[in-house]
């Protein structure tokens, strides 16, 4: 099974007991923390700060454009949360 990224897992897990909007807000916070340039994308270079994210980057990059969008980031986590339930 896919590993959940350690740096963001605490934020996601803390939101599991709340509504989907709270989960979305937690994911946005995690995304923003990783998006050090603040440009709305996580690049390979930014992903290096989180080894698990870096290892799974290609899998998360659904369209292969070498950056992660919030939609790609959310899709991965929501898919994994559904698998874990």
C-alpha cells in the first residue's frame, strides 16, 4: 500500500474527525508549507525537503508536468484516506 507522507500526515489525520472542508483546509496548509516559492506548485526541488514526497513525486504528478498542483496533492491523499477506511 502507498505510504502517506510523514510531514503532512499529522495535518491530515488531525482533520479526519471533521468535515471534508476541514480536511481540504488541512491539505491546503500542508501544500502551502511545502510550496516554499508560494507559486501554487510543488517542484522537485521543493519536494526534496520531504523524502517521502520526493520518493512519490512522479506518482503524484498525474499529468507529468514535473510540478504538483493542489488538485494532484489532494487527489492522492483523498484516495489514500478512502483506501485506509
